C-alpha cells in the first residue's frame, strides 16, 4: 500500500504527501489519491482502474468493508468520520470533496 507522511503547516492545517514523492497537493487531491490507492490495494486492482465516480458498492464494498475503510481513513486523516458519510458520499470523488470541505475547510471547485 502507498505510504503517506503527514505534514502540518505553520497555521496548524495538516497536509499529506506521498512518501518519497515530495508532492504536497490539496487535501481534496490527497484524500482522493489515498482512497484510490486504498481501494486498489484492497481489491487487488491497478490504481488507474479505479474510477473516481464509480460507487463503492460497484467495487463490492459491503458494510464490513465500509467500516474498515472508515476506520483506516480516520486513522490516516486524524479526525472523526462517520461510516454513514461513506454511504452518503458513495464515490471517491464525492467522499474526498466532502472530507476536504468539512474537515479541512478547503473549497473544492466543480
């Protein structure tokens, strides 16, 4: 699985960067990339085969997998996430947008 480092800016906002990559993107981009890599790892797929607009359920994510995803995502982000959020925002794109906006105050364009 892809490794990430958590970087905290002087303002206290967390940023994430791929280990060995050196790239710091927006929270939205980094959450989206984490979700893609997470799903690819769990589903034994290539990250390029994960579509950001395909519902998690189409990848076979059941309630157990959703709870595990939620726990892993909470640990990575360091903030609370309700597993209902994954059902309400059922794609990589929508969940990443929701989390970036509500947990980090980032404005994500359309």
